């Protein structure tokens, strides 16, 4: 599985490829998952399984048109094809007056790395919760 820095680099890379393919703007999301399954039946080990997955999603904007695609193939050829396919799809999509990326002021620019211990995360109210005058606090347990 990719490290957080490698995942961020992949996301930046696919956005650059989308812009090179003709997108006016683009954003990407990288998701990774690992799981371990253990089955016990009648007090005895029955089955053990492990799975990992990595997926990359890309959203592109061409004017006021947009398209979203995703892949689990992270090869260079697949990245080029994904960017080209997304731009081609966006060019065929209907226009949406509200399509576009969020303003930079509304975007998160820093992330906390989890160490396995509980941390407290300060979150600003979302646009849906602007009626709340105070910052909300929530306690989060980071996965090991």
C-alpha cells in the first residue's frame, strides 16, 4: 500500500494529467483499505483472510461541465487513459451553472497524522451548520 505522501503525489499527478488532457480544473481523492477477517466455528479456527485495496477518483471540469471517474489500476498508462476519458466525458456532459471547485478559502490544506492514540480534532462549522457560532470539538480514535 502507498504511504500518505505517495498517495498525495498520485493525486497531484492525476490532476496534472487531467489539466494536460484539457480540463480547466480537477480534483482527486485516493482511498486505501486493508482488512483482516478471522472466522471461528465451534471454538476452532475456520478461516483467515486478508484484503487490501487502493482506489483513485478523479473529477474534472471543462467549462461548466463535469465528469467523475475512478480506478484501482494505478499504472502510468491507466492514469493517462483515466484523465483522457474523464475529459472526454465532461465535454459530453450537460452544462451545470453551479459546477466548479470550492474556493481555496473553503478547502482544507493541512492534515493530522494519526499515532494510534485518541486525538481531539477542531472542526469549523460547515456551510450547512453556519448557524452555530462556536467551533465544535469531537474526539476521534485513530486506527492502529
